[in-house]
C-alpha cells in the first residue's frame, strides 16, 4: 500500500509531468527521461486517459524493467486495462507483477485487483461460475497472505458476495425442482447447499424446505430431523415457527416419532 514516501514521490513526479506533457496536450518527447515518462504516464492516468497512459507504462516496463519504478508501472498498466473494463487483460498484468516482482510494495494491491478483475467478470448466478471460483481463490489467498492489509474488509465483503452467488445458484435449482414437484431432486440440492454453503443466507430456507421435500415424499423420520435442525440452528428465523408446527403435526401422525431425537 502507499506509504508517506510514495505519496511525496507522486507529488514530486506530478511537477515533472507538467514539463513533460507541455501545454499542447499529451504528445510525448522521444528523449524523455524515465522520471519524466513516469510522471507523464501518471498524469495521463489521473486524467483517465487510460489508453495513452497504458502505452507509456508499457514503454517503462519494457525499456526500464530493472528500474525502481518498473513494478509501479506494471501495476498501473493493469490499472489502465481495469479502468477500460478490459478485465482479462488487467488480470494478466496483475499476475505478471506478482510473478516478476514478488517483493514489490504493490503486491497486495495487485493481488486484490486480480481478484476484483475476476469478480467483475463473474456473470449472473444462472450462468457458468468459473470466474466466481477464480475470484474466491484470489480473495482467500489474499486473506491468508495479507491479513494485516487495510484492504481486508473489502476483500471479505467481495468474498461473501461470491459465495452467496454460488449458494444462490444451488438454491435456485432446488427451488425449481421443488416447485415442479420433483421433491427427491429438490432434496439433493437442498442438502448440497447445506453442506457446501452452510453459512449462506439461503441456509435457513433450504433447511425448512428440505423438511418439506421429505414430508412430500412421506419420509417422516427424515422430515422430522430436518425440521428439528431448522428449529435448533435457526430459532430466530421466520420459518422456525412453521418448522415447529410441522414437528407437532408429524409427531401427532406418528406418536412413535415423538421419542426420536436427532
């Protein structure tokens, strides 16, 4: 992350950029020094002229790869693609920074934005979730490697969104089968959700309708167990009272089940 020294450096190179760019626009001189080119590239980036900024950062990464600002140029090369919503290209540039400059001060930023690139590529829940899985992997690795970063809270929030999307995909399938009356298939998906996404906001609903699926299939023991888990795990949920009613009904229909305890 940015340190005080980096902030001062940014202010300093901003002054250099004025001379590099001149008053006539963004035309670059061929004989610009590294400092001038970096300052000019940053000025272009701040102006959201991502295309021209990208070209200048690319020159630095190719011609000054051993300089002390090459890693920063590499990071902002990714940022330019990200700013243009070219998330696949952005991810590639962030990955290159992580590989070529593993000790860079920009590594945590690059790891975060790599995850964010995949997050941006993640489609709605009903489609293939390959990019969602990739985002989850990057966010999890970030939390393991940079648990003291001030980006942790943002990463945790995005990680939760990704997991909820995966849970919703399973829940939607279960709900569809339940509405169609395919209770055996619905039960399979409800169980998958409860096993793989137990901390999802859909878990209480899945637990209740797992019981309902078993009840429709006349599997009283399994239904009782599901409803009892609903009451025990999610006592404050709106469906908990309905689950308790189902328990009473099932026990009344089968007195022997009243003695069964999960």
